[in-house]
C-alpha cells in the first residue's frame, strides 16, 4: 500500500521528507546567508511540522552555529561542558579509540531540568566513513498508537527525571552533589506540546527514573511499555551524516538514538541547545 505524504510548501527551501511523519531535509537553505526573520520563521514551522529537520553542505563556523541556534531562543549551558571552554554554549561530543559512544539509547535531552530544552542543533565535525547515524522517533505517533484504556491511564501520571542516572558516572560526581544543583524533577508522562497542542510520550530510558504513586514493579512495567514505542520503526527516521550536515530536533516532540556502531573510529559532534519551558499536560 502506498502512503501519501503531505508536504507543506515553504518559500525559502524545499522540505524533502525522510519518512511519512518525522524528519525532513531542508533543501536549498543556507544557514550562513538565510538569516531573515521570514526564513527563520519558516525553519521553525518546518521543525513543528516534522519534529526534526536536517541541513546538508553547510560550510559554517562555530560562531555561526551558535548564532543560528540563538535565533530560536535563549541558549543553555550543559554541566558536561568544561568550565574553561571557549563558547560554553557548545557541548562537544567526541568519541574514538579511547571512548566508545554511549548515546545509543532512546532519549530526549536534559529532561532532568525543571524547564527542559526546546531543541538542539547538532553539527558534524569529524565522522567515520560509515556508521554513526542518528535515529529519531515521533513521540506524537507513539502516543497515538497506545491502546485507548492504557492511554487514558497514563495521561494522568507524572514521572521523576534524574540527572544522576547518566551524569554521576560521566562527570565523576556524587549523586547528592548533583542533586543539590539539579534536583530530581517531576514531569507529566504525556506532554502537551506548547506550540502545536499535540500530545506525545515524555518519558525516556536515559533520564526517567520512576512514576510517582506507583510501586516499583508497576512503574517499571508502565515505563517499559512506553519506552518500547520509540523502538517501533514505523515511528522513526534515520539520518546518515556527511561533512557539513546539521540536525535540528524538537525535544518536546521526538526522541533520538545515536548509533554507536563505529568504534574505534572517531566521531566528533558539536551541539548547541535552546532553552525550553516547563512541561505540562492539558486534559
């Protein structure tokens, strides 16, 4: 059966979908030159339409990367960024012979913040010849696929999100020390998107710890059911990186998974992240 893909029209680029519901390459857009308010507004509209958008053949500097991301909101500084680094808004994610990639799990960035990020702009710096693709999952479609009774049940739930699950070991920090600065946060299991009004699953294997009010056994079962939705191929797109490629994803609407199949070859990326707001659910 053929699936009809509706592609919205844009003036500043052509949107070339990677799947029926998530992911589109924006053909003809130049991050360094297309800086008008109208062009940026169209990129934002495409982001809302496709949850993640991709740019090819962008010969830009780190400063231009930061400037582009800043057009969509205030930027945040990640605690994993070295304190003495120039351009603290940039999180450098580097792997190679001495560091195997560990981002190969389905997650949405920094859900351990009280106000998790709107989205992230990731730029390829050095790539393996093959491997290191990033996959994205449509959490609207994942939510829509839930059985009606289960959907009704999880809509009223709240989950705890904990930075220490990932970054205690990675940063060499004591859990209590991390929690003093970044307390465990509670966010709705199903989130209403503040711009589209659509609902999506908002728990992830990286940072979600448990569901408030449920026993550990109950919580683990519910979370496992929700986590499994991101792994359904029909809800995904897959992006193969090339030099000059960037990805801009909406953390409020999708999750991502960085395939770590390139070890021990180097893969170096730089990420700039845009601040978001407090998640909520509208009944």
